[in-house]
C-alpha cells in the first residue's frame, strides 16, 4: 500500500479505502484521538483508535513525539476542523518518546527555550511553518532568476579578499594555533599555511560574481556568508545566506527596477503557494501582539502587509532628500532618535530607515545616491565627486533588506578609491583586470535571505528563521 503524506490525505475525498501514513504524534487524547503530523503541512490528521481492540503495550507507546505508522480507512470526519480522518486498524511504533524527558510537549514554549532545543524545534507548528516558508522562498528565488535569463554561480566560501572592507572575518588556517611558524620579525608566517597566504570565510560573493557577469551577462549567487561581527542582536547572525545578482550593462535605475520586481515576485509566490502556513503565522502574530500596548502593535496583519508590498510601487528617494526629512522630523527635533541626524553625511541607522518607511512614506522605500565616505570602494562615483550610485531597499519592521549599487567601471577612478582606502592593488589584481579588458557599466545587489524570511514570516528574531543559528558564544548543534 502506498504511503501518503498528511498533506495529500487532507485533500483526498473520503472513500473508506485503506490508507497508510507515517509521522510524529502531536497529541494523543483519551486513548482514542491521535493528532499526527509528518511535516508536509501545518495541519494534523486525526487518527481514531479503537483502544479496546489495540494492544496495551502499543497504546502506552503512543506519546507526543513518538514516530508511528498508521493504517486504516479514510472516512468523513465526525469532528470539527478537518474533512477526513483515519479509522485506525493497525499501528506500528517506529520509535517512542518518553513523556518524562521529551522536551517538546503540547504546551506553549518560549522561543528562547526552543533555541536551546534547535534539533527538535522544527516539530512545533511555528517552526515547521517557518521552515516550509524558508524552503518555498528558496525555490521562488531560483525560479525568478532562472526565468529571467540569469545563471546560478557558486562563489568561493574560502577567499583571500574582504569584499566589504570591514575586516570582520573568520580566518581559515591549518597552522598550529599554539605554536604557529613565525617570520624573523615575529609575525606569523602565512606562507607556510595551507593556501600560502591569509584566507578567510567569505563575507560576500559579489566581487567574484562581477567577474562572471562580465562574461555571462547576468548571474546570481545564493550561498552562505560569514561575518565575525560581535553583534548580539535580533537582526544579526555570524553565518547567514545571501542572494547576490550581478548584471552587465545595468545602470542604477535598471538595478532598482530589478530589485523591486524580484522582491514582489518572490513574496507573491509564497502568498499564492503557502496560504496555510501564512495564515497560522498571522494568527500567532495577532495573539502575540494582544499583550503589547496599542502603539507597539503592527498597523497591518501579516498577510495584508505582504500584499501591500506586492501591490504598491516602492518610493524612490535620494539620500539627500531623506536626510532633510529626518533632520526636520518630530523624533529628531524632540531628540527621540538614539542617533540624532544633524548633518549631511550621517550613516543612517535602523531607526531612521524605519521612520522613513513606517511613519513618513508608509510604503517600501529605495534610497539612492549615498555619500561616498560611508559606502564601499567598488561603488560608482557620481559626477559631484561626493556621492556614489548606491541604493538600499527599506522595508517596514526591519529597515534595510537589500543593499546594492552600480559598480565603478572606470579603472583610474577605482584605483584612486582603493589607494585612498589603503587597499593594495596586488590583492585585487584580477578585479582591476575587469576594468582593463572590456569594461562596461554593471550593477548588482545583495539580499540577506534571513531578513527576507523574517519579513515574510513575521518572526521577531533572526535566530528563529535559520535552522541552526550561529551567534557570538553559540555554535551548538
């Protein structure tokens, strides 16, 4: 007999035919009603047991967390909440779960507690919904780029370059940490290391993706990136996933068009294909917000917020205009901002980004033409000599979700910028080669995948949208 998923069974007409399903017990009530879930859907299927005709040892083994195989007739459900249920004729116990020690019991657990049980938390409704949405978003991202003529490019995980220039990198070395080889001046001799030079885990695949865009036209990376930034916040991870498209012959306007179209398409995909999980997470969010003061509650429910992003044009605003708005805003004048805005050139913080999106424009915002001093070396310098062709997409609730730019394609200008920042030319000789041989206008952006998942699921902490979060002092599992 073919094994069917819970998802398939719940869509099947009751025929009184025998079916087989396997999964984990969510609850077992009155020695009669098993709520079974196999991860294929947020919904459980009810399995009705005739306990008088079932072996006592088997009944005692049916506890929350047990893995079982159920065979029985699929019939019309007598209870509320489901159209079909299984009248059980046979149960096989794959593996029990001692109710005295199994930590995921059918009660409300805090998210902090569940992070400590990250290997089991996906068996809860909340985390199974989040992870199915994460999977659907991954699929949607690949689908969008493949349908739009992009090639998937695997950027290296181990690299000798620091694309962001921030220096917050995890080193990769095979040298003896307690007794490394030293040079005559006492510095570590990295020539004796595995790669013969200092290397680190990548902070971005952008620079390598640029090289491929300048041969394949349009490429994208989607892989893990690493930042050794000691930030213990709800928005930062040490290991996270990045989507980075790079496009030859795209200027900043085309880059902004692509970012907006891409985000809308991907969110539209989950609105269409993940309705049950989104409905569950929306209800969870509404229940959670009941305990908050009215002023701290979201103005829109989760699904309404997602539809709002899909249905509305993003507002495009220059950095200079944004600074004027912020400088003259009530929170700034009343010194409510933690980081006051006093002058042009300030690096915008999350509080400023959220004010622009949530209070001033009340829609997603794309800021562009930032001061050169607060942006990376590879961004194209504008004719004014003080701003660069950078853009950030800002979303309600989280601030920046996308950061991108038109890249500097002029060899002489790029060399000047690298010299000003003390970036050695020999380190990025291959990157400079792109400007020597067939240079052209090109652009790209980066989207932190977990930030997108955070927005779509309505979760409040980035540690709850990745299977095993890596944060300062935490590399468990």
